[in-house]
C-alpha cells in the first residue's frame, strides 16, 4: 500500500543577468547566402552558396568540414550499414521483414549532395568527399578573429522519404527538405564536430541565412525564416490589403531570411493549405497541411493548442525570440528545426497535438539552447520531454499527479534489461536503439524532475528560466545546467551530474527496520544503490495526522525548503553517503504509526519501490 502526496510544480518567474559559466566562452559564426533551383519532376536541385565564416576561436584553422547529409540515403552508406547491423533497427527505415529500405534504392531514388566547385576568398581549395562529410584543406589558414568567404556550387537529389527528409512521404507531401544543403560543421573548445550521419542528432553553427528558392509556382513553401517577397508569392503569406504581383512563367522564387539560427529547413507541396494565427504578443503561427478531408479536423484542433503551448513555454522557460513559428505536415513522426517543425498529418488529433507540443518545446531546448545533440542528446530530448509533459498536463487538462510517470516507467524498464549505458555515450555509439531512446528521452526528463526533488520545485523552475536567460543563442554543456542549479539553490550538485549522467549507478533506498521503545519509534534506513540522494520520509499516524522527516545529503552542503508546507517537517542530521545506513527517532509510540513512506512525491528514481514503504503487520485474529 502506498500513500501519495500531490506535488505541484510552481513556475517561479525570476531571471538574472546573462553571465556564461565560462568567462572565456567563444563560439563560431556563419552567414549563409544561397540560391537554389528545384526541379519537382526529377527531385534534383542545384545551388550556389556564399558562406562568410568568422573564426572566433583562439586557434588558427587550416581545414574545415561540411556535412553532406543526403549522401546517407544510398546503398553503401554508414547509415545503411548501421541499419543493417543494429539489433533493433528503426521501424520507419526497414520493411516488415526488417530489411533496410535504403539498400534497394535505385539511382533515381537515392539521395545525394555534392560540392561541384569551391573557392576560398576567390582561390581554389582542395576538397574531398568522404561519405556524408566534405573535407576541405584551405588555401590559406583562418587566423583567430579572422573571416573568410567560401563560394560553393552544389547539386543534390532528394531521396525517397526514409527518415526525416525526402520526397513523397506516406502522407503524400512532395518535399520535406531538412539537412538538405552543405552545412559547415561546428568547431568549439573541444575541436571539430564533423560526425558522419548515422541517423541520430545534429549540431550546427549559429548564424544568419539568406535563401532564395526557385520552384514550380503551384507549390506552397513553409519553413525556417521570414518571407521577404509575399507580394510576389501569395500562397497565404500576403496581408489582406496586399495586391499580388503575378509573375509570368512556371516558377516562383521564394526569398527567406532567418536571423541567428543554426539550421534552415523547408517543405513544399502543391496541395498545402496555409493557415495563420496571430497571437496577442505579435507572434504569427503558420500551419501547412495537405488539402485532404481526413486531416482537416486534426489541423483545426492543433492551431489553438499551439498558441496555448507557446504561451506556456514563454511563461515557464522564457520568451520565444522569433516573430513566427510554423507547424508543417511532412517528414515522419516529428522533428524540430529552426522556427518550424515537420510532423506527420495523422487522422488522430491527440497524437499530432502531442507531437506538436514536443517539437515546439524544442524551439527552446535545442534551437535557442543549442546543445551538441550528438554528445548530450539527453539535454535537448530529455529537457524537452520534461517541459512538454508539464505543458500537456496543463493545456490538455490531463490532471496527472505525476506528469512524468511514463519517463520513470521507461527508465525502470531500461535498468531491468541490464543494457543501460551512461548518458555520456555518443548518440551513434549506443549498442541499440532502445537504450539510446530511453536514455535520451526518459532518463533525460528525469534529470530535471528529480532535480526538483533535490533542490525544490520552485528552485527547479527558477533554474530553467535562468538557464535559458544565460545561455540562449549559445551552446550550453551539462556543466552549465548544473552550475545554474547550484547558483539558484545554493547547493553543491556535482555529485548529481556525475552519478546520473556519467555512470549507470542506481538509486535504491529502503526502510530496513522500525522498532518501538516506550513513547518513541526508531526508524532505520539503508542505502542499497550506489547513487546518493537526500531522503524525504513521510510518517502517517492512525489518527490521520502526518509529518515528514528530511535527511539532507551531506555533500549537497545545503537543504531544500519544505515541499509540503501544510505538513510539519523535521530536518534531521545530514546523511554522509559512505554510510550505508541511517537511523532517526519519531516521538510517537510504534502503535500510533499507520505507515512510513520514503519519497511520497515519487520523483526520486528509486529502482526498488518495494522497500520504500513500511506498514505494521496485521494482528492475527482470535
């Protein structure tokens, strides 16, 4: 039998000045200018790219790297090799027989992206294509603080939809164009991040994009950036008072600009309906979906909830910094991009709404707080799962006592399999997909929900807002969220970051013994797992009264405020981690006690809940 105390997560709105944890912090900058011609009959495209690169690092660079993601979608690629060898391949990327959908692609179905010419400040450079990475040896090194301009000509072919990007997906969307252009790899204090594309996550350089896209005039385009020429385009972008300047010919050129983003996505279809919703704060929400009756009800319901979700995230994380956001039918499942998302259409509104909330939350946790997803995927997927669970619970009126219950279930399952790997594992190097997914999404979400147990829910929400304010438009690392929480709470939390993310140590505390002596009861607790935690204990009495006892963890060097103000709390002596047992007394006789519960909030991820509750044995009947 268990006793639950409902915990309310409070959004305490407090911010502070933006000060990076590392005072010598720097990041690179890119400015892209691209002109692209798309042939909707062959699904091939050509383009030019002018890229101005600013080297803000203290290092001289003699080489750079570009990502050529579309090269993954062809037989012989590393993505395909991994798909054929992994024990549990992504179901979207294999047939019912679990054979790779990439292997049988023909020359006209594969994806490719090739640089056909490249110059640096007008001089030819040596470049070599190695799968999904272009290796470029520079004509002249880029000194610290220096700028250089790369001029590239490129060509590509859009693959049959396999994963995230592609053509003619199962919803019938013609073009889902993510990771479609030659993208400069990130260089930071750790060096280059020119990972091959295996089908996991991304990392990009902050900068400004200026993109001109020429495509069949019947196609409607949505995606990243602000449209610069709505009076020429129409397609639902024009204001009611704007007179459309009809263009002759079979194509239109769409001109987009996107300031301070680290990616650029677009999608296009001749049957898109384009709806807009202007929020009171001026943010314009765009919705693109197929003109098909089976989608109309879903996309009608999605729109007002997108506004509610945007307001929730603005309040609980920080203001969305752009003037628009687009929800676009396309892709497979859902995937976040700068100022927009691609999600499948679906004929079940609940699924689409849930996906929209999650992907919209990524606009904060990844597209403003731009972590390296390949190395710290739990920081964007996990934090997004945490905040989207809170959002769904409120705006969809789910009224769950623990909005994160599914995350805990997923984590407990992973531990039971014995296949857990530390969260420091590179996203591509997980043994199989299941441990990766649970580690990134479920265990990543618990990092925050459990942090609220450690420092207090109000301090957690204050931490999230300060983290956003201090690190927006940067590339935060795990130490940054930990240090932010330390500054807000006044506690030392290195132990928490270390054990939860860098090991597979588990939490297991239990009630070892309860003994009565006169008017006192002695409660003995034990630590069976390796991961330390502070401990809340609830004691419920037969007369209906309750009280809690709190044993702070000594290495925290602090204590949280009483999470249950209506219940009297006794703060006990610190529990030093190295001691496997801990004993304290209650000033009530044993016969008065109805139940004792470790962590009534159930926010501590204790892998063995069976020893967390004690009740007196039933008296035998005569």
